C-alpha cells in the first residue's frame, strides 16, 4: 500500500454521541453529517448513529440528503441550504426536510405542495443565513414549522458576550412558535449553560472528536487515525536542501523519510517546516515544503529498523490530535477533516 489511510472509529463516534446525550439531557441530540460527515464518511457514520438511537440528521445540500437517504431510510434529514423549486423532485422523492432561511424560501415551499416537515432558521446575530424579525412578520401564520433553529457565532468561547445576546434574541423571536421544537446549540453550545440546549442540539465536530471549545481539556474522544507509508529513506549532508524552493537546509548529516501524502490528500501546505509526523512514538519534523503527493520528514532520531520504506507515519491519532495539527497549520479541525481527499483509503472500525 502506497496510499495514505484514514481509520475511522465508529464506536468512538457513537461514544461521543452518548457523551453529548448525557451533557444536554433531556434535549435530543441530532447529528450534522454535511460535507460527507466532515470528510469521514456520512453513510457509515449516519448508520452507526441511527443504530445508537439518533433520529435527526443535518446536511448542507439537497444532493447530500438524497445520497444519504438509502442509508437511513426512516430518519429525518434536514437540508440546511433550504428549498428551491428546481429541487422539488429531490425533496419529494427522498422525503427531505428543508431548513427555510428567507421569506422566499418559505413562499416557494408553500407553493410546492409538499408535506414533509420543514424548519425555520432565524438570524439572531450571525448575519449569515436566517430570517430576520421583519421576515417573520411577512410570513406570520403561513407556516407551522416542525423545528425553529438559529446558530451561535461564538459558542466555542463560553465568556463571549455574543452568546448571551443571541440567546436573548432567539428566545424573543421563537415566542412566535410556542409549541415547536427549538434548537440553538451546535457542538460548542452543548457545553454552555443548560438553557442553550432547548429541545434539540446539532453537534458536528464534537461527534468526530474535535474540541468543541477553547479549553485545553477536550471532553470528546478522538475518532480518527491518519497514516501514510514511507516510500524511501535517504541521507543528506550539511547544506543540502529539501523540496521546492529549497526552504530547508540541513545543519548537519540527517536521515530523511519521504511519506506518500501531500496537499492533494489534504495535508496542508502550511505544515511545511513546522508540522510533524510520528514514527514508532518518535516525533519527526516536516522539513521543506509539503508538495502535492509527498511530504519529507526528518527521521534521524528514529531507529533505523523502524524508519524504512513501508514504515507507517502517523499524522493524526494518539500522538497528535486533530486540534493539535490544526493549530500547527493555522486553521481549525473542521478544515483538516474536510480537506482529506478521495485518494486516502478509508477504513471503518467499531460499531457499524
């Protein structure tokens, strides 16, 4: 095998789901599986969570929902990007529920004649998708949504004043729907005060092992292991350079391992000369630029019997969490996961 491998622990994802149930009870815990389950595989993840009792799922695009439907035939699938008449057949054929975030969405949905339950998305201060108070006046009484939701902008920071502002705004706007299921919290919101949970929470990154907050202690269990094999081990001398642009020069004799993974696989170029992989428990710095298909590591400190062609390099796992590699890359764990490419072999272990 010369390709990188991503091992996804479905049992760990289910355990995180159960941890969230304990955290927010009696609220229902749904699952956000958009972007192919954050790059980890929406279908096997949804099936594992459905078997564990999850009843409600969220995707971004209607095509994602249509593709997912066969895997969870009896469960509610909400489409976050709403409804357009051009997609009527997909909503009808796959029993999908739109999240309506504009007066136009609501109007188109009512004209569709479809009877699937729909959600309303209220803008409580993120200024992204969502119905304003003025929009609610125009649609007042025209629709009885199954769910009313909004989205927190700063839920990973419990002390951010925006959280309380949005909570107050959501309570005010949602009074128009006194007997409807309410949802404000995504992953970070699950760990705010209990009144943020309402009736349903919508975790994504927390299910997949990412830290939902800024605390150094992550309450979630890691769920993935990203590895790639070494294709070659070679020696260089003082002054020899590595990779495009010659951005690294050896200060003395070094041994290098060339790993079969690059930015085309999702290993971010910003890890050049700053990230690392792990071989047999030894941290191996990335030297030179991460290229499209290859990444070079300094394996000088790895015993030669463990650093050879075919040896496994771990980039995410027990030795380096997704949050740690994201911090090194200057991004968020969401981007690390969703950039993982199709060339990576995906293996599923645990509950399925």
